[in-house]
C-alpha cells in the first residue's frame, strides 16, 4: 500500500513508519514529486534549513497534506482534532466534522457568500472527489505553496503565503490557457502546549485564483474535465 519509501524534503509524516495504517482518501499516500519540481522552479524564497521560515513552510505543507488526503480524525498528527477549527476570511470556524460535511479541503477554503449564479466554482455543488478532479485537471503539474514571510513564531504563527500553478487543463467549461494562476494570503496557526494546531485562520481573495482559471475560451464541457488520471491531490 505505502508509496512513501524516500525522505520527503518539504513535508513530514510521509516516511514509511508514518504512512502505515492510515486510511488515505485516494487509496495511497500522495506523491509530491511533480509539484515539488514546480515549487523549486517557481519559488521566490529559499529558506535556510532549520530557520523559522523553513519550519513554518514544512508545517503548513504537512498540514495541507493531512487536510486533503486523510479521512479519519485519528490519523491526523499535526492537529488536535477535538478542538480544531478552520476559519476563512473571518467566517465562523469549521470543526473537523463541519469540513467533512461540506466535503473536503477545497470546499472549506473556497467558501463564498456570492449568489449561486455568480459562482464560477460553487462549493455547494462539489464533493471531495469532484473538487479533486476539477483542480488536478486544471493544474496537471500541481498547485505549489511557498511561505513568503513569517511575522510571528509559535505558539501563534502568522505568515504570508503564495499558491500558484499553470492552467494546462480545462476548468469548469473554460479551455486551458497555459498561463500561471496564483493568489496570496495570510495564515494564522495557533498551537497548543503539545505543538498541535487547534485553530487556523486564513485570509485570501478566492477571486485572484478563480479569475486566472476562467480566462480561457468557454467550451461545451462544463465538468471541469473528468478525464483526469491523477489519483492524488498535488497541492502544496
């Protein structure tokens, strides 16, 4: 079952010991080789090993890996799943149960109050699997993450991040452009005495990302491209 047979440079918990007995959303641990190449080619910062910025970047990437790939609360190691809440743009915090109810990380992080007919991506209509297909199809080389700045260290970590990828596949009936789509934002992690995350606040403009995804000509395919063969999410 386990694919993780080498050291993961940018994330923890993907070594052979830590992938054992985990129920993975897509049946196996994720492989980040493709998105790590994108990250190394496109990052604007190279943080020194052992620096606060490098540690925060690894924590954020590891947390995203767990959020997108693990299904059982008992398999999470970066967070206190009993106390954990995730808030996006000042909304009420979502518990682990809430995130499961709204069907996954993408839908949690792309919440919106726009009327439904204005939503180019509508979390209310997507499942965890369909949202995975939509974005892995649009970004076949993955969706990379880097930390741009760390304003405060633990136990309250405040950081600025950047996510980016190249729109080389269709998205919700829009043809691929090959152009880069990206957005930046602010994240706040609160850690307990055991260095477990119990609260996350994210602030970003979802329109920065989605605007780049709908630049292509409108096509007859509104599925977002359901022919993706990628079995794992390449985020981070």
